[in-house]
C-alpha cells in the first residue's frame, strides 16, 4: 500500500477548525485539495502529520500555532498612507486588503486602526497565534511531476 512521503502529490479532503470548534475552511465533497508534499503547499505541522498515511485513512491532527501559521507578530504592523488604498473605499478596522509587493507577490493585510493620514495594517496571517485542528481524509496518492523530467 502506497503511503505519503515527500515528493508525493496527494489529494485529500480536510476541515480546518480552531480548537474551540469554529470551522475556518475545508473542501467540498467530491472536490479534494491537491498538494505536493514538501513544496510548501501546507503548513509544516500538517505536512508532517500526513507523512505515512495511505489512501482511505482519516485522521484528526492538532497543529500548534508555531507549526501552523506562526505566532502573532506585533512587528508585522505598518502605518500606510491613504494613497495606498483605493480612493472609493472607506477604511474600517478589521477590513482585509490584498497588497501587491514590489516583487509582484500578493500579501493580505488587516486594518487595525484608521489614522488621520491612512491606516495601521497588520500583515500577520489571520490564523497566526491560533492552534489549529485538521480533520483529513486521504483520497489519492501519486508521484509529482518534476521539472527535471
């Protein structure tokens, strides 16, 4: 029986919840998520939990904040001028925005406070600082295609 190892392409269903039971995310029936183990598609704690599982196996795994999206980071806050936001949008605390970085990558930020000239934005992942619970059901395991051939 094939088991998950680094380099495998894995299809699985999952439910992501906080430790209090609040459901955060998950797959729809018949639409599993596909990832390559070791490529950085998953938080490190979940990836380690999947290693060794086989098709048809299910599990519930607790992933600590440190092994998930990290701890909350006060230094990830920045005050941005109003010009960094769309002019037709009222800035409101807890509003989320996508920002394009100089290298073209996208990052999410959440407005913490509105200032006179703009807003203080927290760029920490919204799930940082939270322990997470993943319920998983392994659907398929295959070999990932590599660029080497």
